[in-house]
C-alpha cells in the first residue's frame, strides 16, 4: 500500500483504495482514501516522462597518421 499525507489527521497514512492516475502533465499520481478518516488523499509520484537521454561515449579514433621519419 502506498503512503500519503492526510491533511485531516496531519499524519502519514496508508492510502486505501489507491488508484493510480495520470495527470494532464503526464505525471502519475495515486488517489485514495485515508483509512482513519476517509479523507481523499492524493499523492503525486515523481514521474519523469523523458529521462532516457542515452549519450554514446565519444569514441576517439586514434590518430591514423603515423609520421614516418
Ligand atoms: Zn485521515
């Protein structure tokens, strides 16, 4: 069960009936209820939409020109 902060209990609580939702900005969030008071809880998950910027290591070719004396 995910945990969230209940503003009514002013404490961290387990989120019951948790449903994962995707917000308009592409971030994911969990929506559920506080097990103690039933207040709707909302936890935003730090979802990064574009995190894969795989940079290839710069392959440095060895100097092909070998000066001959
Ligand atoms: Zn509560």
